[in-house]
C-alpha cells in the first residue's frame, strides 16, 4: 500500500519512500523535531495474514523500544496499530550510511573484520534477550560513512517468546526470510523447535554469508541463481568455497565453517568469539580443528559434485558454460543410470580455466554383452566465436578408440545431451558382439 507524502500515522508525518519489500514499506517521517524511519507493515506477510499475528509480531519488536539497546542495532522508537489505515506501523532510528549490498567498492580487510565482529555482537545481544533476527543479509546492514559502525536493521521477523505458541511461527509454513542468505534447515522449515543453539546456528550461517559477499566481492551463489530453482539447489547442496589473499586466515576459516550445510557442524566449529579478531596471535582454530573443518568442507563439496553441482565462475560467459556443464553432466548421468542399456559406472570430473571434462568409466557386464570396460569422455569449452561452445565426445576402451565427434554450436542442454546420447549409443554398437 503506497502512502502519499503528508499522510499522518500516529503523529508521524510521512515523507519519501525509502524502500520496502513483501512485509511492508519504509518511509522517512517526522514528528515535531524528531526524524524516523517509519515502517508500515503488510498484514498478508504474517502467518495466515491475520491481524492477531501482525500485532504479535509488532509486540516482539516493541520489546526493544525505549532507548538505544545496542550500538550495532537499530533503535526502536515506538509502534502501534493505525486504525485509520488498518495497518500496524513501527517508528525507528533513521540510520545514515550505505547498506552493504550497495557499497560499490571492496572494503579493506580491517573494515570487514570489524563488521563481522559488530554483527556478532548485535546478534549475541538479541540472543541474550531470547530473540533471533532471522534475516541477516547485506541489505539489512547499514555501514556508516566512515566505515566504523555497522548497524543491523529490519527486525520485522524477529523470533521471540511471543512466537512460541505450539508450532505457530507467525509465518505459517512459509519461509519468510531471504533464500540466498539462509541455511537449508531454515529455508525448508526444519528448524529444531526452539532450541537456542539451533537458532544460533542459523544466525552464524547468515552472518557468514554476509561476510562471504564482502570477502569474495560478489554475492554468495553468484552464477547459480537463474532460474530460481538453481538457487534452491545451490542453497541445499553447494557448500561455497572461499579463498582470499587479503582477508585474514582466521576470518576465512570462520566463514567457511559458518556456511557448512549441517547446522550441528557449524556449532562444533564456531562460537560468537569466532567472528571477532583473535587477541594477539591466538587463533580460534587449533591445527586439529582446521584439518577437521577442511575434511568436512571437502565432504560437502564432494556430495555437491556428485549431484553435478558446485561453485560457478564469476563472469557471465563462464557462468553460462558452468551451468551448461552442470546440467549436461546431470542429464548424462541420469540417462546412463536409468536407460537400462549401460553397465555400472564411476565418474571423474576435471576443470581448467575455460574447459570442463566429465568422464564416465563403465564396468564390464556380461549380462549386457559387454566384455570389457570402456569410457565416455565429455568435454565442453568456449569456442573462438563469442557465445558459442565446443563439445567433444569420445568413447574408448583399453585397446583403443571406439568413436568420437565434436561440434561447435550455441548449445542448449537438450541439444548438447542429444550429441552425448548419439556418441554413447555408437559406442555400445561398436563394443557389442555382432
């Protein structure tokens, strides 16, 4: 619902629209000499779209009203229900600065470390109040102009005591936070009830995903987000890989641990102090924990690779080639498994700068008339013609080649897979007895 300038709500005079989302819109507002950011909520965004749920959600936020509760948390002034508009509203501190999703620059490592510590401080403070933010992301963090203070905004989906009415989350069965920055157990609504440590693990993930953007220089799961179903796959299966020549090793390790898919593993490796710079030379991770983290990380990445998923490159062309390779691998693997024509197989994947290679190694299978092992190799790379890809498919045995072919096209997954299927069937024709 758009509000015109000059509209009066609870004594606040509405000014410019500052932004908004599914749960409501935010406006600049004044009451006497006081300036505020005024959020007017959309009731439909609450569980069941009920007025009762909207009032309960407002009550949770107002538990923080009265004064600046934490230096890195937006101050809540007051809120109520506007009977004239039949909408709840909330007046809060109007923070000046830039949101982390609109920086337009790479921040210095010391600034990134400071942001990580301040977000952890604000989230830990909320936990001490028996509250959970649930939507920490770059767009909900404002950085002061001097880069000295990060402020956590948007408390509209706070989870707290008023939420706890059996299984009612005040958001029904719908996921109400931000997909890209939330862990699988939260997106698919498998939170472990009201266990404090389970909610803490969700917060660790969201802070880690936010800091990932600042270190990597691009948003998490970049290149894995179109169509949207790909982003759901990435959130569920892909454990992001993070390396940096600039960010301190302790922070890179913290972010990698925070982004593990298993929420219990996050808690095993992390505490609130993990997001704060170590004192002197004391590291948060001893050597055994570092090795264990790398092992868990490798296990999760291996599981994603087995599904034909993984990290994508940054460039648009590289991302397109990555997606084509991923989907082609998945289509080929499913065909070999389910057609009934091919024996058991193992796979191996290799990646160069602009080239992907997937090899399927098939076992002998006398029941299918296949007396010796053979392999099908699929290579896809950029061609010299912009936008085109080169696909090479060859099949071999230990005794020599069976068949091979190559094409240069603007491939779709279907057109590339039809070529793979053609060569694979040619290989079976060649290897089977007459």
